[in-house]
């Protein structure tokens, strides 16, 4: 092993050890508990069983699974739709304007996540600012409830996940050579066509990273549906929390968590395969 490779190994060893202890080991524990029987007193009984895995086929989980998937997918699409033009504009700016917009993207992280979600609950309340403004404009009727539905959950999830889409896209856009778009315009392409055919493929990796980050983060979301949603807006994360806190059924909670973990792992493996074995981008014709 040469010195350079040894130095790289030593640099990555602390991070690898951290991930092993605080991610790999807990994930293995969750997978093991998924095959253990539940104790009536709220613990884990001795022996092994497939009852918890079979319980995942219960019909009550199907609509919750579908709701989790469509809300996560819709959040990902809306975040990308907002983050792509935002990252394009930020990358074209210079000096204080660029730093100011980047600061505005990061500022929400300075406030506790739970406080921000409860703030949205106050805003969407029938007596909140948003409800009153919409009522005064005649868009909604008096007494209309904006909370406790899928769209309130979707709105707040887009708000919480949007910075995670903007930051990787901005990092990719900042490295993009904008003279390529100018060359496309000189060859007769319209501004939108140059944006679609040159800029978007040029930040393809950033788009993939942002989409994966937002989708994976929202799959396990349970705070937002619990605060601004209701019983009809539960996601898989809410069911896992209920199995742990209310039912004290740790093996079933582990089975649900394991199913989510396997699904996310397969998604990441598919993204890695497409990144390394996907088709090369086609040459752009003038």
C-alpha cells in the first residue's frame, strides 16, 4: 500500500468508524428484532418468529404505504421544481447577493425543526394569518380548515425539505460552465431550450442527489403528519412511532423500520447503479 492510499485510509477511518457504530450497528439490531416475538409486557421475548414480517401484509398498511409514497414523491417533485430555478439564479449572481440568498436558505436550520412545524400549524389555523388572508380574498369560505389533510402535510414537508434540494443543486450549478448556454444561444437555441438541453443535463448529478435526499428524508417523516395532519394523513413513520410508544410492540416496530430500511437501501443501490452504469448522455445537436 502506497503512502497516498494509506493517508486516504487514515482520513476516512474516523468517519467510517462513526457510521459503523451509529448506523450499521443500530440497523443490524433493528433487522434482528424484526424476527423476534413480542413480549406482552412491552419487551422482546426469546426465540425467533416470522409473525412480525407476516403482519406487514395487513391491509391497514397498504393505504398508509401508498400515502407515504405519493407524499414523498410529490414533495420531491415540488422541491426540485422550486430548487432548480433557484439554484440557477443563485449561481449566476455575484458577491453579496449570492451570499445573501445562500444565507436565507440556511437560516431555517438555526431554528428548531419542531418549532418551525408548530409555526406552520399556527399559520394554517382557521384564525391564522394565511387562513384570514385567503378568506379576505374570497378564495376560501369562512371557517374553512386548512389543517389535518394531505395537502397541509405536503406544504409543510416541501418547506422543511426545500433547503436539502437547493444546497446540492446550487453546488452543482456553481460549477457549471455558463458559457455553454451562451454558445447554445449563439447557435439559435431559445433561452428555455438552452436551459433544458444544456443546463439541466449539466447538473444531472446534482438533480439526482437532491431528489434522492429529499425522497429518502420524507419517507421516514412522522413529525409533520402528526402535527399538521390527522388520523387520515398517517405515514409509515407514524405507525412506527405508535408501535413503539402506544402498543409497546418493539418487534413489529422493528419490522416496519426494517421494511423501510430495505426499501431505501434498494433505492440507493438503484441510484448508484444508474450513476455508474447508466447510458452516456446523448450529444446535443446544434
